[in-house]
């Protein structure tokens, strides 16, 4: 019987480096780094409004 390996929270499953996103007149992201780890909850929070359609 094989032993099951438990994923470590130090195991990176997704790495984004130097991500930038620009919309006309707005720099949304500039040189952003993000890592998602096994077993961890990753949350990205930010304003998600269209400036031409205010709340």
C-alpha cells in the first residue's frame, strides 16, 4: 500500500509574475505578482465598476 502524500501549503500551484492590465485611461494592474499555494484560499479583492456605469 502506498502512503498518501499530504500537499504542503508551501507548494505553489499557480505563479503570475509581472502582470499588467490597462484599460483606456486606467492602469488596472501594474507589474503585479501573485502566487497560489496548495491548500490555501486565494482572494483577489478590488473595485469592479465600469466608470461609464456608476452604481
